[in-house]
């Protein structure tokens, strides 16, 4: 169930800074999932306690690329992003490495 709600973590410079400073992690989630389901899925999958969940629906964007014969136009699908704040002192290690 948790794997159907959480699609993938967002690993960018901004999300890494949020994780370091505020213990907030970003995930791409199922568009039908609500905040309670997202919080429960993170707690179950990573064995941490969730303090809060904020969500945002990222809109689709038009994209174009050139081929040999024409410009191919399409669009990038919209998706839902969740910012999950953990209790103080808790961390999620996506890479599985040991800290030194």
C-alpha cells in the first residue's frame, strides 16, 4: 500500500537543503492520496514519526523537441508533490550509506 502512495523521493539541491535544515523531505506521490495517507505511508516505509505533511499539485508543462522533419509538440504530465516534516532528530537515508 505504501509503495502505491509514494512514487519516488525528490532529490534536488532544494530538497537536500530542506532535509538538512528543517527535517523536511519531498516525495512525488499518487494524485489521489491525501495528507493522512501520505503520512502513514512514510511512517510505515521508513520507520519514522511524521510531524506534518504539505502537498502541492505541480501543473503540466508544454514541451517541444525538434526532429529531422518537424517540431514535435507534447506536454509533461502534472503530478503531486508532498513535503513531509519529521519529528526532531529523525532522518531518512535514501542512499543507505554510512555517515562519517
